[in-house]
C-alpha cells in the first residue's frame, strides 16, 4: 500500500504537520509506504483553464498538461492506494496553496459529459486533517459548510473520504512575544498538553484506516 500525504500548511512541523506525522505512523504501523509532500516547498499554479484535459482526442485528455513542480506529485497520486491531505483553516477555508493544488488534482478528472463522470477510474481512500484557532462551536459550522462539501467532492472523484480536525491549536511557542490578548496562553498550553495528544491518536487511527484497516 502506498499513501500519499499532502501538507497544505506553510509550517512543516506545526499543528497540521504533527497530525499528518501521526497519521503516517498509523499507516506505517500497518505496512504502508508513505510519501510526504510539503506544498509550500513547490512552485506551481492552480488550474489555468487551458482545457487541454478536455480536448477531444487530445493526448492529455483527463490529465493536467501544465508542467511544474506539481506534475510529478499528480502522477504519484495516480499510482497511490490512498491519499491524505492536511490544512490549517485560513479565513474559513483551506489554505490558498491547497486550493490551487485541489484545482489541479480534481479538474483534470472531471468529464464535461452529461453524466459529469470522472476519468480517475480506481477508488482510493482519502483523509482530511484540518487545524484551526477556533473552538468547537465554530468547528461545527466548518464541518457542515466546508468539511462535508470537501468530503463530497473527494468521494465523487476519488473515493471514500473521512475527516478529522483539531481546534484551539497552539499558534506560537511564546504568546508573550505577540499581540494576542484575544487568547489565553495558559489555556492554549494546557490544551496542547491534554487535548492535542487525543487529536494525534485520532490522526493515527485515520492513518490506520488509510492503510486499509
Ligand atoms: C492567514 C491565517 C488565517 C487564519 N484564519 C483562521 C480562520 O479563519 N479560522 C480559524 O479557526 N483559524 C484561522 N487561523 C489559525 C490557523 O488555522 C491555526 O493556527 C492552525 O492550527 C495553523 O496550522 P499550523 O500550525 O499547521 O500552521 C488563521 C491563521 C492564519 C495564518
């Protein structure tokens, strides 16, 4: 089994990165081979609407023809058995880089026929990990509006999709250095010690599921 992991956070080893690592450990515990890609290390664009992937008898029909750092990543996803994507919430959505990645990943597969079918012929398991500053109440809204919509899109194009999220994440190592009166640093640190390990366990379990368990 090969699991592709996409980190849509600019901070490689912070909240999103740590949860992705736990999920990779979960998948690895069941023999999955994992490949981690940090989107912010790559140079690429979102879909440029060239429609090469929709050209009748075109050599790139069903495939993104843009050539940049994302090209080999998209090819690897075609070969993988499961896909895990992580993103912080930025202004109520996934990060801009992740949106650009998703445009490139998904639009190539969308067929403009009456059935709106997909050229991605196999079904793979997909996972999403979100992290956010907000608390549980706001997360419930994100769940209804963003996470379920994303699950629907992924399910339609790629396969069964599950999501988990972590709330009230630690944003800085030292809150005293930043203007951050809106937050209670002690409560955040406590949460990091007491709740975040539970989030990591959920991520581990998601990884196990992505490995086929
Ligand atoms: C540009 C920006 C926008 C953000 N917007 C939101 C938001 O709309 N809702 C929220 O709950 N958190 C928001 N956050 C906080 C991050 O989602 C949160 O700190 C996240 O855990 C960071 O992930 P990381 O540790 O992997 O970098 C924002 C952070 C940044 C930098």
